[in-house]
C-alpha cells in the first residue's frame, strides 16, 4: 500500500501554488495524497513566515501535528515554505518533533526528502531559493471553477517592513508563452476564473524585457477562447499605467476588479516604508480608475502603527479611507520583522495602540461596505455559484467584485431550476446582510 501524505498549506495564494506543485511531484513518485494530514504517515506543513501572526499560525499547526506524532498516529513531519526558508536551522532546533526542514529551493526534491525521512534520516535542505520552479504540473486544491495563476516569483521592491525579498529572492517573471499555455490548459479543464498573482503583478515582464508587460499579457490571455474570467491581484499603484487601465476598460473577460496595496497615504510614512506616491497621487489614481473603468471594484490594504506614525498621520490615513470609499479594504497592524530596516527605526509603537488603530480603520471600512451593499439593492449581478448553505437554506456565490477567500458573498434563493456549483447566474439583489448581499435567481 502506498505511503499516505497529507499537506497543510498556510498563508498566501502564491504559497498555495507551490504546495500544489509539490503534491503533484509526490503523487508522481507513487505516494498517496490524502486531504487530512491526521490520517497519513507523513504530514507536510507548507508554512507562511510573513508577519508574526502568520508565523505563530505555522508553529501552532506544527505543534498540533507533533502531538499526533507522539500518539503514533503519524510517522513524520516535514516543514516547507517561507518559515522554513527564513529560519532554517532554528525550526528543527526549537521544534525537535520535526523530521525535515525544506527551503524553497528544495521543493522539487520533496519526493526524495520524504523517502529519506521514512528511512529515519533527519533532513535539512536549503539550495539556492532561485531553484524554486516558476511553473510545473500541480494538483489544484481550489474548487474546479477557479485557479490561481502565478506569473512571477520574488520581489525587488524592498519595502522596509517586508521580509519577502529575503525569503523569496529577486523578482523573476515567467515567460509569457508558459503562462498562456497553462491558462489554456486550466480553462479547458473547466476553470471559469483565472486569478493572476505575484508579489507585484504590475512588475511582470520588467526583468525579461526591461519594461512592464502586464497589459500585454492580459491582452493575450483575453484572446484564449476557453478563458471566461480574469482577475488581477497585487498591482502596485505607481506601476498602474494608462496602457494597463485601457486594457481593464476594454476587455470584457477582465473582471473590473483590481487589488492595489497602498499601505498608507502620508508621504513621510510612505518614504519610511520605501514606498512611492503621495496622498494626492493615490487619490488621482483612484479617481482615474473609477472614471475610465466603469463599475470597477477597488481593493487595497493599509497598515497602522508603522514606526513613528503620529496620531495626526493616522488620522490622515483614516480620512483617506473615508474619502476614497474603497469597495474592499484590509488593514494590518505593523509587525516588526527581524532583519528588516523598519524594525530598527526609532519610534516603535505600542502593540495596543497599533491594534486599536487597526480596529478603528476596519470599523470605518465596515460602515463603507455596508453602505455600498445597500446601493446594490435593485440591481442584477452575475454570480459564480459556489454552493448551498443547508442551514440558511440558500445558495451562495461571488460577484465579479468578490475575490475568493478575502471578499464577501452573495446569498440567493430560487423557486425554479437549481444552479450547479460553478455556474454563472444572474441574481437580483433585494436585501443586505451586514456587508454581504442577498437576492433571487432571475
């Protein structure tokens, strides 16, 4: 009987794609992939190491599996991903139950590492992180109707608060023909929604040709008959060009939705973060996008409690959020990460103050989103059906303005033919549920 392997993948969608590629490698090597790591011989934790909360989640998951190992329910634990790459020897030193720690550059060797571990040999493998493959076959862990399409790896932006360049290395774009081939394969296999991801999608192609090529890539993707929806995440504001905006405006297959991590609006704080832009330039960008791309949904992320942020600078951020009325917004309290320039800045802010500011921003955003939801009443929207809630006795799905895992839902009922999961249906919005909306299938 084949050895059973289970994997828990934490953190971002980019990490998920890495996990899916490792799972394919393991299956091809003859291992049986199971959904529940508690029911396997070997458990792999594909960790996140971005901020303190994410690191703690990774450690808690490892400790939970360690208790199963002590009970004899699993034989081995392997740690992969960003936490493994970032902390290398510290992981096995601090968590003695772990049998292998695998850096990003060793992902392609995961089958050999599992074999060694099953033979009782502890493993620590940290090849150059540039060996992390940019493409390859994978076992998708998302529902059949959507898939993440990673178009680049690493980051060259060097924001002072961020450890990603240390963990993931330099920015590396995938060749366009490889991306187009994978997109066609995914769409032919039933994927309705392709979600483009990278640490900075707007930088795509710059390392290959000396100029950003996201607009060109999107144009080519839209030519593929099989592709229905394209969603774009993580575009940096200073790289959103007129050419890119034009593509969003004219191509029907591109969802009128864009994720723009802004982090702050105060110029002094942005410069300390090694970010470009000003409140004026960010405001101008938002207005331009809304003028030229009708009905666009804007998502952003902001950060509170960056070192030396004054009450006045925080109030400026709150005013900016209130003025811009972003359709979607996430807020993080600053996390001082080891070996980042920001962690060495004077004026580190008390944790309670950071969290309180974060809560105030999110309370403000909840009001904005609830107000936006009420404006949807009476409209008919396209909804990608994702399932049936048997407790609420209604179907649910996502509108074009909702990305999976981070945004809201549309709940709806029907007295006629029931939709299938993955169907795109039209729903008339009749009511709201906090920031979500409800309606009837037309």
